[in-house]
């Protein structure tokens, strides 16, 4: 997994950039070589592999938070034609990377290392800039001009990363050995361009642009603490030099200082990540000590982390006591509401959890995590029709959410509608990139024979759509 991330990051960090301060023409030769749709297809296929990896963090609250911050940045970026997807990897290293098609990966180590929301946003803005500046497409264009040998070697490295990380490391090293001096120059220019654009995005999005040089400088200083084998991964995939830091400092020097308060969700997400990593008892000790010694940036988040860790350690009485203390000081918040509901469910108080989540869906209609938990709790209470109503409302907002379809399939199973169950499972497979599996589920749906003419016609149309898509892929 790390080899794949490194290989994709290498693709993002080797393109030449313009020497002046102007942004490149986004309609240049790069788009003729690699279209936006092609980039998205490449990224989508890479995400199929990542989602199947054990390090993929399938946590809706962390994902929602990253996408909320990410799209705040994307909305003011110089090119908004690309759809973006922000996701987290369960990895303690301080790193982030951009993949083709607007897929931005964030290691949990980076979430914990960022000391402010603006610092986290500065890294995301940098990665967004790699995508909007078409660095990957420009790499392809450059390699076509310089010859296809190096590009082929990089492609082999990426493929090797999917099956054999050690072999991938050697392949990447061999690919990068060619034309090393020019590649290093491209990397520096590429990073400077992403920094320049990132600073502009940060400022327009209302974050503190001074956070970028502060974060880079702190990472650079970390090289004095770590040995060459263990210093932050971000420094390997995004080389930080004194010149680069000075350049960013110069660009932010004349910008007014903006004191941007960190959101509560920033602290809660970091506390949740910290509470979920390592041994549960160690996590409990960490947060107990933080609360007792008042060594925290945000007390509500520290107590939230303690309850999360206690719940993970299955200390339900302790979690209940600490939750009561948390609720005395905590403001209304969707993440705290879901934590309360999960504790109720662990205490076998399903009815209380359902009432709380029903209220939560009304108060926080954009929270996917609350909708998931509410539908799941209703299914646990054998109330599938109510669960379907919740799920249908969510699918109207996002018809590509695999988890919603998975819950929908369970609801149809409880009702005894196999055709609709298999149809929903087909959408689960499509969301995961398993198109052959999706076709098998659609065929099972047709053979179930419990639907009407219109339902069968809809399934047949979806099956034809998948067959046509796969046939076109085979012709390429």
C-alpha cells in the first residue's frame, strides 16, 4: 500500500513547471495527451485497490470531515472541472498524496501532526493544486517528448506496487535513476508551483496562509530528530528545501495575519483517530492522562477521545460516566451525538439509540454517519420499512454510496424481496469497482422472479449498461 502511494505520489511530483508566477494554460498539450475523463478512470481503478486494503480508513465521520475541508478549498481553486474525493489511510506516517482524477489520500499521521486546521488545509491545498495544475497529464506529455522508456518504467513500478511492494521499490528506484538531475529539477519546480497555487487557495478559502510555511518548517526541522530511514514520509514524496520554505514565506510575507479558529470537528476527528489506533488500553491511558493533567488543545475533544477509547476497550460503565461529564460542557455536535448513540447500542438500549438518531437525522441532515447508524439500528430492531425510508432519502443525495446500498440490501432481505436485495448488492459491487460481481448479482435478481415488469426492465437496462462498458474497456 505504501509502495502504491509512493508510486502515485512520484507521478504527481515530477512534472516541470513554468518559471514565472503565472499559472499554466490548462488547455495545453497535457489535456490532449491525458483527458480529465482518462485521469478519473485511472484514479478510480487505483481506488479499487486502495479500498480493499486493510489500511483504508472506512470511517464516515473522518471522511466527511476531510471532504468538507477539501471542497472548501476546491470551491476557490483555479480549475473546478474535476470532481474530488478525499479519503484517509490508517498509517502513522506524516504524509498525503494526490492521485489521477482528484483522489487525495491523507495519512492519519498527518491528521495528528497538524497543529491547526489551517496547517491541515495547507497540505490539502497543495495536493489539490497538483490535480488542478494537471501535473500528472503534464508528466505524460513531457515523457512523450523525452521518450517513452521512463514512462513505461514508472507504469511497471505502479503495477508492481499492487502485488509486490519490495519489487515495486526496486522498479521505482530504477525508473527514477534515469535522467536523475532533470527529474530533481522538475520536482522542485513542481512543488513550488503547487505551493504558489496552494497559498492562493488557502487565502481565498478563509484559512491562514501563514500556516503553510510554518508546517513545512516544522517538518524540515524534524529531519534533525529522525534518521534518514524514519523521517517524515511527506519529506520524501514532497521534498522540503530551505529554498522552498523561503519561497513560501516570501509569498505569505505581505499577506495579513488571519487568526482562524479551529473547528471543534478538527479536534474531534483527531481525537477519534488517536483513540482508535494502537492498543485500546494504551489509548485509554493516554486520554486519561491528558484530561487529568489538562494537557490538551481542546477539553471537549480530549473527553470525547476518552469516551471513544473506553467504548473501544469495552469499559461501558467507565464510558458512561465520562460521557455524562462530556455532555455537561459539550456543544451540540453530530459526532458527539453518534458517540452517545453507539454507547446506547453497546448498552443494549436500542430504543433509546433509535430515538436519539431519529432526532439527529433531522438536526444534521448532511451527516452520513448518523444516517448509517440510524438505518442500521432500525434494521437491528427489525424495522426494515423505516430503514428503507431513511436510505431512500440519503440515496437521493448520493446514488453512488455503496454503504447505503449494503444497508438497503439487508432491509430488502428482511422484507423478503430477493430481486431488490440482489439489485442493491449489485450497486454495492459497482461502488467497490467489482463490475463482474455486479453483473452476477443482477443476473440473480432477474432469476429471482419476484418483481414486476418495470423492475425487471430496470435491472436488464443496468445489466446492458455494464456489459457495454466492459466491452469498451476490452477494446482499449
